């Protein structure tokens, strides 16, 4: 299991176990002992169940008639992380099963519900934290809902980037709600599998910023591919359907501390991912479909298939983009690559790329007119002609093809992709760079 998820999953299981101990104390000794001896007993039971973790519970109350245990607050200290909650209530626990002493945790909690407010998780080593306004879980309904989700940096941007020696991505993200349906709580509580019928993330907004003024951190071993990351999860994982609706993505790169970033946006994102799993027969694939508006202009669609079981790094992805004024990309290029699109109209574009054993091969097609690109002097901000000086955007590496249209001069050109994966490249960076190589091939003579 991913170590970053352990506090979330094991913390919930341990809290349920601690709650069971507390209820037994109430049944035997009454509510008066709950906030003294009972609380200490629960905290010790939690520490014994999860070595290395510590639980501190606020004022407790138990309603026998409602079969509900409530706490004003709770704090879980885990290795490299801290989890805090406001009011939290656990109801519907089968205490009689616990009294017999032979019931499993999944049997004891088969009718349980959990309602927690004001969740706050901090991961200092990662520089980020997660907040949730409310978490609702129902074992009998196989439902888990988190409302008011926020991913945030623990410091402001300048302090955040200064805290790390190497290049880092700062994330900010919000989502009104994430709902998990068909969640197999029995298998989760028994540490047997992670299974759910569907996960729906509504109207998420993601803002990512990279500080390119610092070097990339050397890696000791190649980053995992998507398939390798799933296989690394020891227990079976299966999510039949993941859906993202009405999302917005903003990606930025800055070239110096305090400098304005170049910004790339994709809005109105709708995405589905089917058959997320880490076990399966050889033909089985994870299927992703996505659609969004690039730079608030052109509609872009993408489809990707990833084999669940593959002896090498393989996948297939294809997509298309509609008409747009290419100067829209200047919001990113001028700051991040010191280049400017002076003119250019894209009529349509498409790509089809197959990856086998870590090498991407495919075709990129684009129909466009009047494309003109200039480099920008970093000191004055003035635009120079194509190829006047070297730049990180590599525009000086080839002569530009100003038009690529059926009615234009000369034959239309189709870009060729033949891109080997650098072992240091992460999954998404590789997919983008392979596609980018085909785009460069189209616009060059």
C-alpha cells in the first residue's frame, strides 16, 4: 500500500477499534468513566493496534439509545503526518458481537456509520496538507462521501519553493464533493482488497506551479509507470468507474523567484476512467476518455488505453483538438519559454500514438495557416525573429513551416513520432514529450 494512504485507511480502522473499547467501558461502568479511564484505555488500544501511531481524543459522549459514540475532536499522529478532526460520531456498531470476543472487525462494523467534520491532514515532508469539511461513511450502504475537499501548500509560494533544494511542484486544489459508491467495506476492514463500483469527483479545480529556476532532483531509480504503480499496491485494487465532471486545470511554470509564471489552462474538463485495477488477464485494459477546453478556446478530446498486465511499458493514446487562435498559447510561452506566437490559426489537429516497450511511435496531423513565431529578449521583452538566438524552446533547431493546409503551397505534412522514453521521465511527461516531438515535426520543414 502507498505509505501516504496508510494514515487515512489505518487511522479509520484504528479509531473504530478504539471506539469499540470505549463503548464496552460505558456498558460496564457507565458514561462517567468514559472521559477518564475510558479515554486513556482507547488511546492505548489504538497505539497497540497501530504501533508508531498515537491517538488523542477530545471530550467523549455515548448515547446508549442511539448507539452512538461521539467525540468533540480527535488527533492522530502518524509517521511524517498529522490528522485532526472536529466533531466525530460513530454509530451502529454491533457491541454484542464484540462482547463475545470472537467477532472480526468487519462483522462488528457491518452496520456502522461515521460522520466526521473539519478534517485536517498535514504532510510536512511533502509540504502539503488536505482539508475536508465533512466525511460521511456508511458500511451498510457501501458509501463514502467527502465534502469540501482542499489540497493546499503548508507555506506561501516563496517559502514553499525555498524549503526544497530541487525543483518542486506546488499544488492547490479544491473539490466540492467526492463520492465513492459500492465500496467493499468488508474487504477494506479485513485488509483483503480495495474495491469500489464508482468514484465521482465533482467540479474539481487544480492549480499546479513548477519552479524551473531550480535543478531537477536526481533520482536513484526510474519513476514507476502507471501500470507499475498499480502493481506495487500489494492488495487487489478495482474501481469499475471513475468520473470527473466540470473540472478546471491550471499549470504554471516560473523561471525565477517571484517571476510571473507562464500559464496553461484546460477548463470544463470531463473525464471517465474505466476498469482501474492491478490484477487481471492479459487483454484487460484501463480505458480513459477525456474532454476539455484548452486555453479557453479549442475543445480537446483524448482517449488512452493502458494494459493492466504488461511485461513492458506499453499503452495507446489518441486525440483531437478543434480550431483556435494559436496566439492563445502566449500566456504560457512568453513567460515559460521566452517565445511568442505572432500569428497562426489552427483549423484542426489530431494524433495517434502507440507505445511499445517504452518507445512511442505514431502520427500527428495539423491543419493551420500563417504561423509566425518570434523569440523574446528576456531583458527587454522585445520579440526577435525566428532563429535569432538559442532558447530553451528549441525554436532555433529547425525552420518553421508557416502553413500546412490542403489548399496551401506544397503538400501537407504529417508529423512522425518516434520517441524513446528516458528512464528518468515520469509517465505524463513522457506522453507529452512524445506528442510534442510529433508537433515539432509537423511545423518544421
